[in-house]
C-alpha cells in the first residue's frame, strides 16, 4: 500500500537488532563485574579454608596446640568446632565455584549473541540513510512523522520485551527467595522446639537438615538474583542484591547442647530470616514496579499504533 512499507519493516528489524546489541553489551558488563567479584571471593575463601584446615590438623596431630585446647576444655569439643568451621568455609567455596560456572556459561551465551548482531548499528544507519533518500525523493509530507513513529514503536516494543524479561526474572527470584524463607522458617521452628523442650541430638539433626536446605536454596536464589540484576540493568536500574550467608556450622553444637547455646542458634536463624525477608520485600516491590511500567509502555505503544494508522488512512 505504501512505498515505504518494505523499508519500514527492514528498519524495525534493524532497530530490534540494535537494541539487542545494546542489551547484550550491558549484560556483558554486568557479567564481567560479577565474575570479578566471584574471583575475589574464591581467593579469600581458599585462604580461609587453608587456615581452617591448618587449625584442624594441629588439633588432630596433638602437640602444643592440642595441649592448650585440653587446658581450655574438651579437645573433642574444640576439634568438632574447628571441623565445623572448616566445613562451612568449604561449602561456601563450593557454592562460589558453582556460581562461577554458571556465570561463565552466561557470559559465553552473551558473547555468542553479540557475535550475531555485531554489525547492527552499521546496518541500521544504512537503512536510515536509504529511507531518508526515499522520503526526499517522494516529497510525502507524512514521511518525517511516520519515520519518527516507526522508531518509537521499535523502541517501545524493545522496552516492553525487556520489562517482560525483567518481570519474569523478578517472579522467579521471588519464588527462589521464598523457598529460602520457608526452609529458614522450618529451621526456626526446630530451633524453638529444641530451646524450649530440650530436644537434644535429634532436634539438632532436624534443625541442621533445614539449614542445609536453606543454604542450598540460598545459592539458587542468588543465581536468580544475579539474573534479575542483569535484566534490570537492561532497563537502566543498577543493583547488586546479595543473599546473606546461611550458617550451617551448628551441627557441631550438639557437643555444647544447653539452653544458652540453643538461644544463640535461634537468634542466628532469626537474624538470617530477617535479612532474607528484606530481600524478599525488595523483590516483590521491584516486580510490582515492573508490572506498572509494562502497562504504561503498552498504552504508549497503542497510542503510536493509532497515530500511525491515522496518518496512513488520511
């Protein structure tokens, strides 16, 4: 119907490729920062683990360190505590190594995507020049506004898609963080039972099981938050949410089972739960804001489509 239909279709497709290039470039920058952060954490955790394992070895081998531990209390209790601390660091190290793996996988996918759209800006610029020549040659007074509408429609469509992706990432992050809260709630219930009724070793094992579940869920939630932060960066929001550490060392506390230790454990779980609750609330608020912005963008798109149809029908 219009002599510009073909070029407009090409421009919309080219603009989409430019937006994808911009989005992937932003994601690559975010991933680079996350990879650097994980690299530093791995170095720190490896050093901590070496120190913790050294402490365990000193106690296991006897000698002066073990002698001092014997003077201060039960050697077995001290050894159990040191082993628990080493295991906690080892778990954190394994978790960060897993995180490094998935970040590297994400980076490879981003680099592959960038290779596909590397010339998008040049292609888009060439099409704009071609469209400009066509408009000048045709003398159509509607050409300038239609060109502007085509660009704004392409941008709005890209914005809608990016907000949809961010909203989906936020929904998944909310579910993942909610699972952490569920496991921590179970651990808190077991801790309360242990503290009030003196549940003993069995209660400690139940509590530890819930804490291990919470720790595993926290790593899954961190992955979801990492994805969400990159999706938010695509729409200009810079954040770096971090899940709090779930302390799983407490299985050694069976050697120190008393009301004071039980109360300390209960407080630790409660503090961790409060920190996770704050993150969960932030995620919920973010998802709500994304939904509102998506609706606003939809209205803008509808207005542009209506104006374009009005121009074409006139």
